[in-house]
C-alpha cells in the first residue's frame, strides 16, 4: 500500500503546483499604425520647344540643309517607355526648287538611365513634311505643286535631368521614304536639341 500512497502524494503535489500557476495571458496586439501616405504621382506629360538642323535629299540629287523649330510633347507610359510627337516649321529653300513647310513626327521611345541624371534612348516612328516643289522647265513657265515627303523615323537621344520638372535633350535622327530610282526617294538627317517641362 505504501507505494500507492507515495504515488498518490506525488500526483497531488503536481496537481497543486499546476493549479497555483497563473493563467497565461494572450499576447497584446500591436498598436495599429497609421497608413503611410502614397507618394505623389510622377509627372507624365512633357512639353517644350525643339530646334533642329535637317539635311535633306531628293530623288533628283537635290540636297540642302534647313533649320526647323517647333514644339515637342511626350507622354510617359512607364519609367522607360513613352510616346512622343512634334510639330515644326522649316525655313529656307533647297536649290530654288523645294520650299519646306510644316512637318510632324510621332514615335515610340525607350530609354535607360546611365547615371543619376542621365539617360539614353532610341525611338522609332514616322515623320513627314510638306514641300512646295517648283518645276523648272526650259522655255516653259514655271509651275509648282505641294507634296508631302517623309517615311520611317529612327533616332537616338541623350537626356539630362535638370530638375524634377525640367530636362534638356540632344537628338540625332534619320528619316527615309521611297525606293531608290522610284522617283519618290527622300532622305533626312537631323541634329537637334529640345527642352522639356513636366506636368
């Protein structure tokens, strides 16, 4: 009987010890934190002036350089991709046969950063310009007609961020349309600079 009494005493002691311990309290819930305000959206629209010097050539061998100036607009689709368009007015005359007028272009652009404030990119799209073309025929009155010249646009640019809302970029571009020998060949090589203000 003594072993049984001894075991009973041990069990009673363990039970008393367990009942004497305080009940565990649930862990306190962390204090609710105020929501972090979302950062302001980055400017998506850029508008600014553009100036460029275009060297153009035609199917008959006529070539010349024309200064152009106008306005450029860019809509950012993401941090690296955007669409852009410009409208420009050209001045001068090419070999007294071609009077350039209003021109325009539209392109898709992709850029990548090469420094804290520098980025380089490429563009592909279409471009066109209206010309008043003079027909010079010996022993016949001169005649003129209006014609749109243009084609595929390819280009490169480098962008320098001056501030969150302003940048300046240099660009080089090529425009080509018409097949050689088809009577519609047109080539254009341009160097320009533009300033952009973000909104």
